[in-house]
C-alpha cells in the first residue's frame, strides 16, 4: 500500500515461485525478445534472397576456367551486325548474357537463339525480347557452355559450309579470321567455315553462329 498519498513507480507481481518481479521489466523483456525474433527473420530472409540471386553469377567463378558475364557494348553489337551484313537465316549466340546480340540480330531479320548458363540472365533476356517485340524470333535457353569444352572442334565439324562464326572480345586460337572489325574490347572476329575447310560456299550464305568468348 502506498504511503503519503503517492503512487509506487512500479507495480509488483508475485510469481508462482514466490519471486517478485517488476511488471515493467517483464514487458520490456518480452518486447526485446519479439524484436530479436523479427530482426533475425529479416536478416535470414535477406541472406537467402542474396544467395539465390548471387549463386548463378558466382558459380562460374568457382570453375577451373572463369569467364564472367560482361555486357556487350553498343559498339560491339554494331560490329557484330556489321559482320552479318548481306547474310540471312539463323543465328546462335553461345553465352548470350542478357540477350543484347540475339535481340539485335532478331531486329535485323534473323531467327536468333541464345544459350546461357545463368538462369536469371535467360529470364531477363526473354523479358527484353518481349519488350522489344521480337519474342517470336529471339529465343533463349539455359545451357551449360562448360559441357562443350571442345567448342572450336564441334563448330568446325558440325556447322554448314556457308556458316560464319563470330567471336567477341577474344579470337579463336588457331583460327585465321576472314574479317576483323573494331578495337579493344569491341573487337569482333569473323570466321567462315568454308575457308576453314578450304572450300568455296555454294549459293547465298544463310547460317551464322555468334560466339562470345
């Protein structure tokens, strides 16, 4: 019972164990506990989200040979389109990234396909193709380029004689390019399969393969 007409600053409650605890102390502890659970949940959810997004980008870096994603520049895309001048038909981009080259080729009238390991980039490429109105002629698929370790030999063996292989940023070792355009990171090399095989192409050229290395 309070004395002198005053009010006790804390109301005491007697627990079942006979201990007396301030009510305000118990309330504060409960609030702190609730905030701790909430913060832990937010941090945990954020880490899971970051892991899910970052894993496709970081996984290639853990491989024996690392080729990180570097978006094609506007000049590089223009150089690729230049190498496709007077050609028609289909185009395949191996390691298509965010789909810029495939979409540019589709706008030029090619039936273009991009293969990319990173699923996030594939989905983004599909969205960009839809936004640009070329979703019918620009297709993207998730594919592991690292399973094609003998890529150069595979291309030389399986492509048609009138095919053209275009390499961006890095040339194919051991191949002599028929055409080179651009400089620095925007350099593009074009290799005609007919030249590699020592043949002359018969009829109009119609098959292309764009390779980003």
